[in-house]
DNA sequence: CGAGGGCTATTACTTAAGGGATAGCCAGCC
DNA sequence: GGCTGGCTATCCCTTAAGTAATAGCCCTCG
């Protein structure tokens, strides 16, 4: 669909980050590169999502820690709305859970804010070309996370779920029974069972307990 | 059958309060709501406990200040008898001690009698769905109580569990069924069930899913 | 327009989970 | 020695969970 050859048209980028100074820094950095063009910037996650869907940039640089909607939620919302460009998380957090959750939720990269500007540009260029980029300092951590995944042959993926199935999963992860979920969502228990069956199959899980645990660990709940 | 509410089983409620007039008021209020059904009412605490255990309503509305057994004692007796539905305290007392004591003893809500009928219905509906409800005027008081919290006996605590129960909980939080846990620990499935039953009671939880979620969030797993 | 997907619902069935009760065995403790 | 608590086990019973198949309704996409 979009360019794989950067010399003709520059790759379009967007940044969503609630720190104005940091945004300014990135803007300045990108101005020096004629193959990377910043087409949008905002500090408001909601606005950022709308903007990304409107501008359809090749790449969205997304802060993980923001007031209101956090980055993870924003990422989910973007994917839900079928935004098909690259999303690279941009954060100070090097916690394993955050990295893993981001990648599980469809992030195409995870860059730390303390990286060198030259590295940053290089990584963004790679990301715009479709390559997954991860800050080098996270590789050890990532390896650890992968090792802990030995029980999951096929990594479950939220994206395969429908909106309704995600809703059911969230309620389920809150410990609710089918009956209570049914009452809460105003549908019958039988229908809840159908949704649960479907989501278990899609996620390749064998029980609601596995689903609940996975949802909590991946940050799908709340 | 209506299209807006396809779930035709209303939540069942019971009221235990020694003021006949007030009961009458609640009864009238609930008659107007087709998703809330009053299945029992009494002014006698003893009778109320027996009735609750017999009818097993989804929710018991329990007066705090009653002659004979007071509401707090009634609450304890209900939980002791393994009544698993919701219990919402219903009272004129806004004393911090009463509120805290009720919540510590497993109440799922605390509503003041001076609330507006519309609010009442809304809150009861929420409570029947499994959400904790507290009169809005109590929130400040509650925040204070939380800050002053020194010892919370009903706060789920791993240390109240025996070594074996902790082991079972860990396996459970891994998504394993009773049968698999049994095989892994080389005991019978029946024994696993006994342990699960005990740990659920100790942690004041209602299902293995709640236990699993709690364990994961508290970091008890692996 | 027809096809497909998503959401809803229903019937029928099997298996898992949970509660109550009781009991044997073994350790540590007063 | 008796008592208690922890671990094991079993029987019985009810409810919850999960599977399978079928189907209607609505929306979207080609």
C-alpha cells in the first residue's frame, strides 16, 4: 500500500505525547530529516486517536503514560478502529509487563525516551519501513519475557476478538459468572456462553480461568 | 418478550427491617421495577436469616439497627452460613465505625435510608449486578477510614492460608482445573475441591475465577 | 441483490465446580 | 493422654460451565 522506498515520498509520522517539550524535541529532530515528515502532534490521547484515523499517518509515536486514556488503551482503540499503520510506543517505562502488554496489543515497536537522537531517527526510519523496533536495552528483558511464555505455544491475541467478546472477557476477568455478565450486559446467560465459547476458541484457551488470568496479565481488564 | 430486556429473570431481593412502614415503602418502590423482584420481607432478624438461606435471593437489604440481633450480627451469621448473595446494609447511621464494620464483615453495600427513591433503585440494580454500592454522602467518610486503616481482618491475606492451600491457589491461578491440580500434586480431585472450598471461604471469594484474578493481581502466582 | 460476519437466542447434552457432611491419619501442644 | 489443626479422602447433591447445532436479525461489502 504505502511506500517501501523512502526516497520519493517521505514517511508520514504523528506523535501523541502529553509532554509539550518532548514533542518539540521530536519535531525539531524530524525537521532535519527529509524522508520523515511529521503530519500531526497532540498531547491529548482522545484527540490523537481521532487525528490518527483522519490523517492515517504511516507511523504513530505513542506515549505509554498519559493522563486520561493511557497509551495501551489508545493503542487498543486505534487497532479496534482498524488503523493499519505502524504504532510505536514511546515511553520511559522499561517494565517487562508494559513492554509485553504493548506488543501483545499490536505495537510495532517500543522505544525508550532516553535514547540518543541519532538512534531515534534510525529506529523510526526502520519502523516506517515496516520493521519492528525495540530499544536495545530491552532485549534482555524481552528474552526473559519470551522464556516465561513457554506455556503459550500460540500467543493469544486480543485483535482476533470482536468488540462484544472483548467486553465479555473484561467482565469475566472481573470474576463475574455468566449469569451476572448476562444481567450486566442485558443479554441471556446462553448468549454469554456462546461468546465465552467463541473467545476461548479464538484465544486457544481451555477455560474461563485461563482467560481471566491471561486478561489480567495482559492488562486487558479494567 | 421485550427487545430491550431479553433477560427475563429479574434479580431477587429480600428486605429485613423492623420498620413495617419502611418495608412497605421499599415494596412499593420495587413493584414499579420489573427487573427487581422482592421475594421476601420480614422485621425479625432471626426469621430473616432463615428466610435468606431458604430463598437464596440475589440480594438482601439488611437494616443495621434492629432489636434482638442487630444487623451486623445478622450479616456475620449469613456469611457464616455461606450465604453467597449480596448483602447491602440499609440504615440511618452514618457513623464511620458502623460503615467500616459492615464492610469488614462482608457487606456488599451501605445505603442510607434518607436517599432518594430513584437513587435507591439505581443503587440496588447496581448491587444486584455485583457492584459495591455506597451512599454518596459516605464517600468522604470512607476515604478517611481507608487512610486510618491499621488492620483489616477481612482483607484477603495469603497468610491466612495454609501452605497446601497456597499451593493449590498458585496452581489454580495458572488456569489449571481441579483434576489437573490433583494430578500435579498427586492427590485426588476431591481433596483439591476441599482445599479450594476452604481457601475461597478464607479469602471471602465466590469462585475460582475471582481467586485466580486476585492471586495474579496480588502476585501470588508463580 | 446475495454473502458473510456479528450478535442474539434456544435446546440439549456433558463435564466441572462447589457445598455439606463425615472421617481417618498424623503431627504438635497443654 | 486428650485436643487441635492440617491433609487426606469419600459420598451426595446442586449449580455453573462448556460444547454442539441451529436460526433469526441486522449491517456491510462486493
